C-alpha cells in the first residue's frame, strides 16, 4: 500500500511563502493527488487537486496564491504557497486517490507575526 509523507510546514509571517511536499512510496502515475486543510473548529477544506492528466482545481480561498504541481519521476506532489495569510493556518493533509483514497499524516502550517 502506498504511503504518503508530507513535509515543508512551519511558522511563517503573513505575506511569506512555504512549499509543501508530499512524497509517495509508490507510483503516482495513475492517481489524482492533492491537499486539504483542517483548521481548529472548521470543516476540512479543499486546497488543491491535480489529476493524473494534470488537470488542476483550487479552492476559492487560495486561487492566485497557491500552485500545485507533480513530479512523476519522484512520486511527489508539491504545493507552493505564496502571500500567506493568518487564515491559511491549518494542518495540511496530502491525499492520493486511485482505486482507493489514502491520506498523509498532515503537516502544520502556521501564519503569524
């Protein structure tokens, strides 16, 4: 079974940038990949998804600030986050969706001055 390991989270000031990585232990060639986020007291929210054919969808709150990409050779999906805001603070969860859906353990992103 494929396992997902996220990295790249941390503390950043408003207006700053972070890049999250999600490394899969197996091939992502046929999988849709993406990120959700979960903030305390809020529902899980779609951040971005990139399909196996590289069609991309973003959540409304991150459009024009975040960029998702995938590297099939490295079995890794990236989320470049720019112009970060305090409301972007959340645990970011990577997912892999093919014949089944798998989740990573999450990485904390905190945007604060």
